């Protein structure tokens, strides 16, 4: 009955507020991660850091991401999505303020790892949490658009990095304080964000779930919206949530195992390839005499291309389905990378770079939407958090592997490996995934997963 009541809700102000609240979280997550690239060159000079120390600092956020995503996913199914989302925001904001105040690289590294845990936790919990409030007919577009807010954070990081960091002696500290500002959002989130009724039901708290939905429905009534009668689907009884151990075991139980492994391959392939391209490509092109990748115009164009990339994929999520969107954008991203590898002029590099950013970032709009749908409610955030954490492993190892491939195999080795990984990810999504467009979360779990 909980599902039926959610499925009849039209897209209205309630969902727009959820989209904006979750989207702001993603915006600051992306801004915090991206701004580090503009801060590290300043710290190298100010603190006299070696290349190894800079590399360690560069990995700090990814290390935090990995543990934050894993912890948020497991705790989201045990103590609730809302609590984890707010604690993640508080942790991230506090650690950002600390990192703005420290004066040594070990302290900065520790603070950035903790901040990364907060952003990784938020990134893992927001999409599966808010997707549980949305009816099937616009869930894919909603979740894809939610991920689209990452693009605004990257653009903001570029502007802060180019205009604030070099303008003041302590510009990098000012930027980190700015990234900590979402702490004020906690006051809004505490008052405005309800717990997921679907999660409450999975924990056997049906009365609380009904009360949350009744309050939401009352808001629709105040806005003059008349709700249709709920249509109850005949599905298998929802899986009840269990302990930490049983939740992990459930991810590899029966038909669910194929879905779980598919999400691991999907996240690993897109994240590995994404960071291979965007961490190494500018440097490799500079080594080949293409200095445009060091220009502000190129960087801003790459960041701005993310915006239509994310939101176009969000639109396609509902038109052609999540699997087709993910696979298409992965393959087109690989083609764009090959175009960049064989570019011979600044104009060709700019065009190929924009296309690469468009498709690679657009893939994430499909990935976030799809990951939030293919796990039963009782283990949804555990599955999403684990998949996201495995993806972060790709972010950690890709720069290392590319650093080995390029001296030994050149451009062909780098682009051949990364595009092959993308191809593997696309094939896994198509062959191992399940269709989710136009289906309730309960129907997906009952029919496809068992």
C-alpha cells in the first residue's frame, strides 16, 4: 500500500523541493572534490611539497570517498536514509573548515580524507534515498537530474579556482571556507526532509511510514491537487531489512548476485575511464605540444559541457531506458576520447574535449538513476554504497595504471585500455542488467530479483 500511495503522486512542488535539496548536496560535493586541483599547486609552493606529497594529497578525497560511500550505504539501510544524509553533510562541512585552518600537509591530508568521507557518503545516499519518493513515470528523469547538479559544482569550482585562489594570499583558505557553507543547509534539511516511507516499511514500521505519507499527501491537498485512488500491485512481499551481515549476504543471493556484480562492473568501468581521461589527458597533450588544455577557456568549456551532458541523459532515461542511455553514452564517450587522441589542432582538441565531457558526465546521470532502482528497498543503500565504493577504487588505480601505460605503450596503450574498459561496462549493463523504465521499485525487486 505504501508503494501504491507513492506511485499515484504527481510531480509537484514536493518533488521539486526534494530535487533542489538533494541537488545542492551534490553541487557542494562536486565543488569540494574539484577545487582541490586548483589548491594543490598553491600548497606545493607555500609548504615546499614534493611530487610524492602532492600525489598523496591528491588521493585524499578519493580515499575518503571510498570509505564514506561504503559506510553510508550500510548505515542507510540500518538507521535510515535521512540521518545518514544529514550526518554526512555535517562531517563534510566540519572537515572542510578544519582543512582551511591547518598549516601542515599531514593535517591537511587527514582533514581532506574526513571531508571526502562526508562527500562520499552524501553521493552514495542522496540518489537512492530521494528516488524512493518518486513515482515510476518520472523517477529516471528525476534521479538523472539530481545527479546533474554535480555539473554546477564543477563549474563553481573552476570559477573559484581561477578567480579567488590566485587573488588573495590565503585564497585557498577562503575557497575551502566557501565549500563548508552548506552546513547551514542542515537547519533546512532537519525541518523539511522526511524519512523514506519505503525504508520505514522495510523495517516493519508501517505506522510511521503511513504517517509520513499522510503528511506528504496533506501538502498536495493544500496545493489543490486531487490524488487518484491508489492502485495496489500484486507483488511478492517486500524483503525485510536485516543486520549488517545479512544485508551484505543478500546482495549476492540468487538472482540478485548478477545485478550486484553488474553494478560493480558499471561503476568501476565509468569511474576508471573518467579519471583516466580527465586526470591524464591534459598532461599528455601538453607533452605533445598541445598547450590549449592548460587554458582557462578549455577548462571552463569542459566543465560547462557537463551541464547539458547530465540533463540530456536524464531526459533519455525515460525515453529509451537507463540501460540504453548508459551504454550509448559510454560508447560515445569512448569515441570522443579516440577523437581527442588523434586531434591535431586546438579546435579539434576543444571540440573533442567538450564531447568527451558531455558523454562521460552524462553517463553518470544514467548510472545514478539505475543504481538506485536495481536493489530491493531493504538493501538499496547498501548495494548503492558498495557499488559507488568499488567505483572509487577505479578512481584511485586509474592514474597509476595510466602512468605505467603511457611510457611503455604510448597514446595507443592509454586510449586502447580505457575505451576497452568502457566497452566492457556497456556490455555488462546491457547483458546483465534488468529493465526498470516504467516499473515500480517493488515490481523490479519482485519480478527481476526474486
